[in-house]
C-alpha cells in the first residue's frame, strides 16, 4: 500500500516584496497620469481673472462708443492672458512641472486656434458694426477652446468650458441688453467659481 507525500506548501511573497510591488505600481500610475494631463492650471489665477473681468465690465459700460467698449474688453483679454500665464508659471514651478512638457504643449495648441478665430471675428464684426454679436462669439469660442485644452488637463476644466458655451448660446438668444450681465456671469462668475474648485481640488 503506497502512501502519498504531503503537498508542498506554495511559496508566498514576503510582505516587504508585496508592499514594494504596490509602491512601484502606484509610482507608475502617478507618472502616467502626470504625463497625460497638465495639472498646473492655476485656480487662484482663474479667480483673479474673474475679478478683473467684473471690473472690465464696469469700465466697458462707461464707454461712450461701441469701439471703446470693444477696446475695454480687449484690454481685459490682455490682462487676463498675462495673469493666466504668470499664475500657471508659478504653480508649475512649485509643482516642478515643465510648461514645455508634452501635455503643456498640447494644451496650448488646443486652446490657441479658438482664440485666433476669436480675434479675426472680433475685427470683422467690429468693422461691420456688429459689436452686439461679440459677447456670444467670445464666450462660445472661449468655451470651445477651454474644452479642447481641457482634454490635456484636469477633468473640471472642460466642464468650465461647457459653462461658457451655455452662456454664449444664451447671448445669441437673448436681447442685447443682457450682454453685460452674461459677460459678467461668464468671464466673472464662472472663472471665480471654477477657480475656487480647481484651487481646492488640485493644489492652488
């Protein structure tokens, strides 16, 4: 009568090896996330931009001509662009993220076409005396640019772009007397609201 040998115990991983493997997987996952998304969008920069937009609306409404009204908003666009670039640079430096990284370059390239189209349409509509169309055009194109750029950033950024598209559509469907309120809601309120959310959830 033959007796069977007892089964050999399966080798188990030492706890240290398991923890090391999990740390490596976590590091790889975080590295891939950083490589795929530009996380240095500054929430506080967006808040400041929103506040300057409210001031720009007050200045623009005080202008005696449509041309000066447009000039006031173009001045705000220049100020906002400067603030955004500075705030993003500061956050990227603090987080040791390169502005020239793959996602950073893709974000800029995705955002730029809508802004260039906006500049062309601003000049064309102003030349034909159609300044009343500009709030809708600005918010629609800005929203489209933010959504496109947001594909390379944190998830909340495309949602902000969608809010601008909704407001731009409203500007097309409502009387021109609503334009200032919609501009303040968009470039002011949306920037401040989403800026706080970005700052709170994504480190400033």
